[in-house]
């Protein structure tokens, strides 16, 4: 009986690893758009937090360097928060059936 329990545990661990790899691949393929200045600056990140596109409305260029820098930073931060929220939602759904002991937190 003990042997079967360990075998089941190993099988479950392997299935969870496969599920996590699939989720990571799906997240990597996602694109989210962070915005600032009412959409005047947009940053597109993928699920790996890699910048794919930067869109700056020409009107912002006349506002000055400091303003542009602030808007780019705000748009990046907005996109990062969106990627983090998607990752959390994705992994939380996967982990909900694990029956982990109280207090155990996973890094997602």
C-alpha cells in the first residue's frame, strides 16, 4: 500500500510539472498592453515581461523629456502589473486542487 501511495504521488507530481510547463508556455505567448497618459504611451509586454512594442503618440513628444520618461515608466509598470495578475490567476487556478498544507505559498 505504501508503494502505491508513493507511485501515485510521483505520478501527480509529474502531471503537475507538465501542467505548469504548459501554463508557462501559454503565459509566454500572451501579450498585455500597459498604458499611461490616457493611452498616449503604450507598452506591450509578453508573459515573460519582454517588451514587444512601444507606441508613443506624437503629441507627447512636445511635452518634454521628463514627461515622456514618466509616462513610459508608468506604462511599463501598468503592463508589468497586468502580466503579474494574469500569472497569478493562471497559477492560482492550477494550484487550487493541490490540498497544500496551510501557510504554504508558491512563487507566482
